[in-house]
């Protein structure tokens, strides 16, 4: 059994399903605004977490696998002119708008997410905008709020897998491999495909060609 924490704004369900099918083991999932502390909790700690970087708490004791960079986003009122324009907006067009919240990369995750939730309620009341990673805005926005992508460059956030080096093992590496897109039949997998057979499934193995002496 593998215990995995994942941050608000990510959708790792497909990876969980692939790992369970591949390994035959059950995954315990722990959604959290700040999954990092789950690695060190006393009871049932997470084996690995999917979290947002940068984060000053991640150090030499951890393995880090960076996965992708998040698009920057802005949440606007549903009835605003920005919501009618399209899926992207230029930051210069928002110069005159009151910003209720501006996510700072490296901010304390749980507190920032709570603050963003409050800011989105204000946006829903047709007052100002809120800026944060686009996937996070999509996860938290309600009916009266429209999340849009911000054009141009700026401070970006990354999503990464993080775990303690001392916890490294075949199960963790197998999950990392699936997230990175490796096939269960990859030579980098820790076990042979026959050992990975899902309970209740039949598997037909092709005979190996033996070298003639």
C-alpha cells in the first residue's frame, strides 16, 4: 500500500488508477492545501507528496522530481468584460482593477489557499480580481467566478513529487515511473511484468527465444 498526498489544484487520479492496475496494490490518497507536513506526521505518514514549488522546506533530505510548470491565472467576475473576451487576458488590461489576492510563489501553502478562498468570494460579489496558479483557481472558483490564463511571463509555480530519501523504495520509484510516463513493461520497473499481474486477470506470456548452442 502506498500513501500519497496531493496539493489542491492537481488531478492525479489517472496516475493512482494506473499504479493500482500496474502493481495490484491499493493507494491511500490524502488531498491537502499543504501536503508537505504529511511526510513527517507520526501516524500513517505519506510516502510521497505531489506539491507546489518553490517551497523553502524542501531540502537535502528529500528527493524531488519536477513534473510541470503551472500557467498563471486570474479569477474575474462572471459578468465582467474580461470573462467575455476569451480564455486568456493580458496583465496590462487589469491595471485598473482592484486585486483582492496575488499568489506569491513560495508562500505558506495552507494560509495562502485559505486567503485565496476568501478573495474569490469577493470576486464573486463582482469586486476586483484574484491572481494565482490557473489550476488552483479552477479548483476553487464557484459559479460566479471565471478563471482565465494570464498572458506573458512572470513568477511561475511548479508541481513536483517530493519524498524523503530514506523512504525511497521500489514502490515509490514505480509510482514516479508511471507519473513520468514509463510503461509497466519498461526495463526500469522494479519487478517483472508477470509479477505485476492484477489479481483476477489472466496474462499470456510469449515464450522466450533461446540461443542455440
